C-alpha cells in the first residue's frame, strides 16, 4: 500500500498503518520478530546505528521491529511525533521519573489517581523529588502548587475509580505559559474519545493493557511525544542528547534511560497482541461507552444506590468538561450502595460481571475498591480521594446492553 498524504479516518488509519512501510511477504500484520540481536553486513553501519546517525535496531531491549510498528500506530492514534512502548503502563509512568527527574526537582500531580500511580509518586518523593498532590479539577490549585523547580504537571483525564476530571484545558494553558512539561494519562479516555494534544499536553501516557489492547491478553504501556513541548528548555536533558535536534531530545533520553538502562521494555509477542487489539478500539469504545451510560442511568435511578460517579450523568461535577472535550464519556464508572447492602454480597449475586482487577476488557469487570486495589493506602488517604468503603468500580464490556442492565438490577434485589 503506497504511503500517500491522503487523510483517512481513525480506524482506517490504524487498520492499514503497518502496510504504509515495507512488510515481509506481504503480511497484513507486522510479523513477530523474536530476535534480540540485529546483525549488519557492514560494521560501519552498525556503528552508525549505535551513534544515532541512521535508523536501525541495536538490541531488543531498546527496540524491535514489531514493537516499532506498534509505536508508530500509537503515534498515529495520538497525533504525536514519536512513541515509546514499555512492558506495562506503570513502566511508562515510571520512565518519567527514571529519565526526566532528578533529586531536588518538583512535580505537581493530581491527587485523584490510579492507586499504583499514587504509590509510585510517593516512592519518587522518598527518593528526593518533591511531589505535591492537588485537586486538579480546578486549575487554581495546580497554579498555587507550582515552584521554580517544578519540572512537570501530571494528571489523568478521568480519574480511576471516582471519575474526577482534571481542568484539562486550563491546566494546559498554565503549563504552556510557564514552560512546564504537561503529562496527561489518557488511559481512561483513549485516543478515540480524546487526544490530550488538543489541550497542550507534551507527553501522553496510555496503558496499552487496557482499552487499546482491549482483550486482557497482554501488558503494555506507551509514552507519546505530541511535539508541543520545547525540550531545548528542559533543564534535565543530558549533554549527549543536546547534540540532537531539540524536538528529538526528550524521547532519545527516555529511550536510553528507561529502556536501555532500566530495561522496562515491551516484548514483541505482547506488542503483536496489542497492535491487533488496537484495530477495533473505536468500535469497542462506542459499545462500552453506550453500555456504561445505560448502566449508570439505571443505577442512579434506583433508590437502593447511594451514589453513581460517571461523567455522562448530568449530576457529575465535571459533566460539562467531559461533554466539551470527549467524544463520549468512557467505559468506567463507580457507585456506592445504600447502607445495609453488603457490597460483597451484591457482587456475588452478579451473573455476568466478573470480579477482577483489570480495566478496558471486552468483558464487564467489577471490584470492591477500598478492600482491594486501594487497600494499601489506608482509610485516611482513601477518604481524601473520596473513596467510600462500599465503592464498587465497574469496567464495562461489550456485552448486550439489556443483559448487563438486568444483571446489575437483579443483583440489587
């Protein structure tokens, strides 16, 4: 398939992206390259690749043709200039600290975070980088926390599990005015519902394990450079990477320090599974978002339910932001049962939804948040994040809508 400048839609682009470049034996998918070493007939060319003077693969830890094809696919999804793939989504977030932060630096993070991300930032804080957790639903809180040594601002589009939405556009304006790297975790919305580049993000995080891979078959994560951040002004770029063009400096340092040095690499088999799953992202998200809205509306109307947290509901505090920015409201919501209804008994009565800890699967998954994924942080920190002891998180799948609604309704009886 010739590489033309014609603009195609989201799904058409992802389906045919591998074929934009030469592909072995006319395969429709990029083959799985399992070799960790790459040989060259000319030793000078090998040296040139290692010195970054020409493209090529050095060693499997730093890159692989199958992984590179997925990276290019994610870049197209996010309208970015370059992507790095990692073994997990957490490895992608960890790469920020590993490659871009130093002792004495400062980070401003939303306080409404995935539990493991919260734990990671606390670990980073214990290693000499100050981390300020703020209510990022209001840009004023972010601005008040900024310091001269603030290196990046980190937010999630839709917080897991309570679905708070950061003041995305105004935080982007603030970071652009101050020259601060703006990092947005797009996992809950995915590039189909929202592109953080539209609000000024310099780096975009995606957990490929979740909706992009979509079938619960492979772990993976990605960082995408949108091309908006001026790396020439970032103080922590090492001298050897300053020799590169400014636009390439950030990703070059991330690849070297987080993949080459730290080894947080994605394997080719997982990359293949994720790439195939990504082809149906838009189709699956349209279905899961519709299912989530139907379930959230049914539960909100039931007097046995104390609260439902879903951006698609008019009662959600950031419903307006979600409506303005997102194509749809996402496939994740959470809810609390009225006092006297045991959350474990309720979950055990469900016949379709599965108690499990993943997100973005084709199957609907449920989990009692305070007793599992947020148990470690303790009741005080959970309370500060608005996580009630009875909170149930729901990652909605692609099942038939009527079946899901009846399952969640019947379990209330």
